C-alpha cells in the first residue's frame, strides 16, 4: 500500500492556511478584549484604578469578549497540534525509510 504524498502535502497546506486564519482571529480578539477593558475603565475616570479594573473585568461585554477569545485560543491550539501531528508522521516516515535503506545496505 503506497502513501499518497501529494494528498498529504495538500492537506498540510490547507491546514496551514486554516491555522493562519485561526491565529489571526485569536490575535484580533485579544486586541478587542483589551480595547473593551480600556474603554470600560475609561468610562469611570472618577474611580480609583483598582475599582475601574474590577468593574471592567466583570462587565458582560468584557466577559463575552473573553469567552470568544478562549474559543479562538482553543481552535488555534487544536490546529497547531494537528500540524505538529503531520510533521511527526513525516519524521516517522523519514526514520523508517532511513532504517529500511540501512538494512538493505547491510544485507548486500
């Protein structure tokens, strides 16, 4: 049974693009989350910094942004590990191929 390297490389390339998009979304949501926190804190300049921060961190808009960010982080990690699995499979194949070649050379 032969392995279809063209399909594997195409799948890896597609997964890389998907991973790049997930990383972009994750970074974007992180900046949005920080902007929401800053906006919420600046809406109450009369309060102490700790009070502003406490109020911002428990605000529903900020909590929603944190939830979206957490989802994006999970997706990015899932795709990063899928890419790593492709890389590990390739390294396993390389090692097995090198071992097979070395065994053939010894058998001569």
